[in-house]
C-alpha cells in the first residue's frame, strides 16, 4: 500500500487477534493491521509478534510505525480485505501465503 522503507517507527501500537485455527488467526491478525491503516491511517514499519497456543490460536503484537503522510508516503494499491481464499499456513517454516482483495 506504500513503500515501507519510507515509514518511520515513531509510534507503537498494541495489536492482538484470535482465531479458531492458525489459518483464521492469520486472517484475523492481518485484518487488525488493515483496520489500523483504514481507521487511523497508521502504517506499520516493524512488527514484533508473540503467538499464543500450540498450534497458535491467538497473537499479541507490538507494531511500530506512523500515520500516513501524503507528502512522504506514496499511495499504492489499496487492500480492501484479507481472505481465506487459497490461504496456506506453514507453521514449520513460519510462512503463509495470503491473497488479499484489492
């Protein structure tokens, strides 16, 4: 949605999410981050996340970044929503493939 390299770590926000399983947790967490951008104009620079449970069904995170400033941040393609469509979560490798609605 913007060039993350131009986002400064000026503010810190707490973000948490929960899901019935790891896949729904990924969607819930990314949706919380998207809501930060959509409601506050907050852009994430760094995220420190701590999963809860085994397998994880909750997450608590610290997100640093700043509010969108059109003078410094380019506006790229807007993400409308995070979906479960073709979502793949690989817990062993710590990776996920997520398709978003634009």
